[in-house]
C-alpha cells in the first residue's frame, strides 16, 4: 500500500485534576494515499484526539507520526504550522467560517495564508465554490447561507490550496441525509488527488471509505 501518513504506537493521555486519562493506548496505522479513510468509534473514544495528532494540531504523549516520510512529531512549531497551512486542510464539525467575510472571501483567505499568488486566487476560489455547487453564491455572507451551504463553503476552503491531506471531523453530522450524500459525492470526486481522513458516525460516509479504522478502549479494533 502507498501510505501518505504512518503513525507508530501513538499514546495520548490528559491530566484532569489528580487523574490521568489514557485516551489513546498505542495506535499504529497507515493512511493510504488518495483514498478515503474513516475513523469510527463511540463518542469519547478518541477520534478527534487521534485526528488532531495526525494533522499536527496536537502532539501525542508518545509515539511518532510521519507525513510522506517527514516526522511531524519532532517538527518545530514553525514547521508544523507551515505544513498545516500548505499541505493539510481541515473541516471541523461546527463550521468555522469567518462571519464578516463572504463565501468567496473565506475561501480566498485560506489561499492567501497558503501563499497562493493574487492572480491565481480569484479563479481558484470560483473553481472550488463551483465544485461544491456554490458557484453563484460567492458574494453571500455566511448568515445568508443555509447550514449545508456553509458546510460546503468550509469544504471549498479546505481544498482550495490543494492540500495533500484533508482531515474532516464529522463533516456531515449537521446535514440532512440528502445534503450529506452530496458531500460524500464531493469527497469521492476529490479522492483522485486528495487523501481524506474522516471521523464519522455516518454510515453513508463509511460506505464510501477505502479503509475504515474502528477505535475502542484506546486501541484499534
Ligand atoms: N483537552 C482535553 N483534556 C482532557 N480530556 C480530554 C481533552 N480532549 C479530549 N479529552 C477526553 O478524551 C476522550 C476522547 O475525546 P475525543 O474528542 O477524541 O472523542 P471522539 O471520539 O472524537 O468523540 P465524539 O464522537 O463525541 O466527537 C474524551 O473522554 C474526552 O473527555
Ligand atoms: Mg470528536
């Protein structure tokens, strides 16, 4: 298998008051390139914790993560942040659009921080909004869009800078089943050049996955 991410013996504990909670207890996995990988597990099983570690948003207590052979877990904060801006994309469960920016400006913002030159940006913004079916809604402010449309802008924003890997945390949780299926279709179209790691309870998303990992009691089942 051609893996883009390799995780070795990931452990993550949290100290809460006097107690140490061990959430991840030694997880090793491979994320196949240009494929959809789904992480499943009960609420509280550690899916978000694991995705944040794989996406260099949070360090593990121990263990290693490699992105295309480069160790993320020993990278400096500056390097991690550069990788997040340029090679990784994130879609969060609660849509995090900037309320004072239109749909187009939200997507453009991700391109600006990834360092994409101005002359390329307008076309790229339109291309990404069109891909999620919102080519005619670029001028809308977030509050002038439905929840599903906002989620699709967030997807357009996550893929605009052409990241190698997109991490999506429950991307369809707040969508009706039809809109959820549209989002799954977008993911399937993206799979040709993008690796996706998706934490989900949604059977329709899991059905579209190339690889499913199930977390239980801190380990993979
Ligand atoms: N910063 C933190 N401090 C203390 N405990 C934490 C912290 N982050 C997560 N946890 C604990 O780790 C466990 C796993 O949380 P996580 O958010 O990864 O679960 P999840 O599988 O994503 O759940 P859900 O399906 O509800 O989103 C939970 O029991 C949670 O309370
Ligand atoms: Mg979660």
